[in-house]
């Protein structure tokens, strides 16, 4: 499983606003608020991310194909 490309199509919904684009360079979610991030991928991949406000917080997101039905 390789790393996800930075040009990965993405949709972000937060605060009643929906944004379409490619890749995620940054996203701030205010305390008590939520955001929905939808990624469109052509292959399985792994994305790493980190928090700018909390430098020790890092994570990984796995994009997997899951059969439905």
C-alpha cells in the first residue's frame, strides 16, 4: 500500500460550507464543531497527517476498498 497522492480528489464539509478540490493542505475544526472529509481514491493508499497545534499528535489514514452487499 503506497502513499496517497497529494492530488487526491477531496470534498470537505464544515460549518455549512462544502469545498471541492484536490489534496488537503490544512483544515481547522473549531472546538465543538465537526467536519466531514470525503476522499475519492482509485487505489488503496495510506495518508499520514499531523496537528499543527499539537506537534506530537500524528496519525495515519488508510484508504481501502471495502465490498458492499
